[in-house]
C-alpha cells in the first residue's frame, strides 16, 4: 500500500501552496478584523483554475476527484487562510455536484462554467431556524405557478449570501401532510437560481470567527424561480443534496487537518524558540507530549480522510468513513489549535501570533455541517447496527 500523494496530487499541493504565499497571514488577520470578503484571494484562485477542480472538463473544470479537491483545500487551510480562505471557495468546489450529476445538459452548460471560472459567487440555502439538522421537515415553500415557482420562507446560517449572485436552494414543493405514508424525504425540490434581493432580505449574523465570510439569516418573500432552474425531478431534491454530503464532509476534514497542522507547526516553532528558566520550553515533557499527541491524531485523521475520498472517487459506499473522517479531523484539529494557544501562553491570546484565530475558526468543522453527536449516531446505527435514537 502506498500512502504518498500521487505526482499529480503533489503538484496540486505545491501549486496551491505557492499561490497562497501571495496571501500571508497578515492578509487573513486584516480580513478577520475588517470582515471584508477576500475578493483578491477568490479571484486569484479562479484565474488559476482551481475553483473548477472537481467540475467536468466539458464545463470548464479540471474533472478531478474529491481526493485532489481535498489536497487543494487542505493546502489552503494550512497556509494560514484557515476557514476564512476555505469557506470563500468551498461551494465552487463541491456545491454544484447535484447539477453535475442530475442537471440537464442545458443546465450544466449554463450553470457550471461561471462557477468554475469564479465569475459568480453562490450560497447554499438549506438550513432553517426551526428544523436544524432535521432537513426532511423544511418548511420554506415553493409553489408552482405556470412556468415559475414562487418561494416564501426562512433560512439561517447561509454563508456568503451578502456577496452571492446565485443560490442553491432546497424548498418544499409538496406539503408534508400530502406525502405518501412512510415518505420521509419526499416533497423537497432543489433549485439553482438568481438571488433576487428584491424578494430576499439578508441579515448578517455577528459571530465568533471567520468574519470575512459572512453568515446570514434569510427571509424569502415571493422569490420567483423559473422552472428551468429546478434541478432534476420535483420532489426529489433531498436525495440530490445527499450526493454532495459525503464529499463535503471529506473536504471539511481536510480543512480541519490543515488548520491543525499549521497550529502544530506554530506551536512547535514557538516551543523551540521560547526560553524560560534558561531552556527552551519545548525541552519540557509537559510541552512535548501534548504536541506529539497532536501530531499522532492529525496523522490518523489524514489517513481516514484520504480513505474516505478514495472510496468516493472509486464509486464505493463511504458514508461512515466520510462522517468519521470529519469527526476525527475536527477533534484532532481543535486539540492542536487549543494546544497552540496554551503553548504560546499569554501570547497565545494575542492576535499577533494568529493562533487565537485558528482556535476560533476550528470550531466551524466541529459544529458544521453536522454535529459530532449526529455523526456518532450515524455510525452507531449504520455500522454497529444499533436502533435509531431519534
């Protein structure tokens, strides 16, 4: 077995890492302070062709797999861009997979090239304030009227909505009470359409970190969507978005590992350089052992993440591995970031050394897009054969 990156993957990592040197940590600290979308970074990634890495070549992309996308996103996060950089391009990389798989030829030619080139920004409208992870109970309603759908409802935690041109929207086209008995996932339809701000009120959420990639509440009142912007069949939207969930978890895992790795590198360097009681603090086992554990945990997460990506690219079942990779990577990344702050002592609390920003941003992979507890329930049920607990 060979656990090395392929030459192509290594070249991707090197090229993306080189591009990211144009955006040093001072750039990301400024974006964290001013909250301005990292437009220069987004544009540079688009011009270099990285945003279309996983989009088929016929539609302006590179046609590569989730393994290569994970390598790219990990390099972005590990550069010090963390979730601020990764989240600014995340939807370009994996978000339109439902279009790739279930869209018509016209939709693919119309929707995919602008995303691959970075000519448009999009947001992902699924989560609602009163349903959380219970996606099959979404209430945002899309009613068909002739050749259009009219949408009313609410969404929450919608990233990049302040700057987005388009929205990938999941809405209910059949009321729950009209579904056939036992049909828990039906009645939801998926749309990719213009974000018409005349009918969408977007309110920014003031949050803990990742300030330059906005999160929002969204109030939709009469948004009209052309029928040709519906992806696939009416009522099957939930099944379509499931197709993108496993690669999303893999990419979140890769990003969490990337953040953990730069945190560990910063902490290790500081431990070698910081002299207290006439010796570097890294000479003390109280500093050495936690950092060594961080390395072990991150390496384990890396192997599981790449296995999940390989399974997905091979067309094999990978739900358990993708979820487990996201869980393990987020926990390993968090512990590495926490230890980086503690290793720096009082200076770890200072913005000068960046590690406090890592700690704030690593919380995102721990929470989103699915909680640790839901992942453990999934594995208990699907892998260990336990009864459904919710």
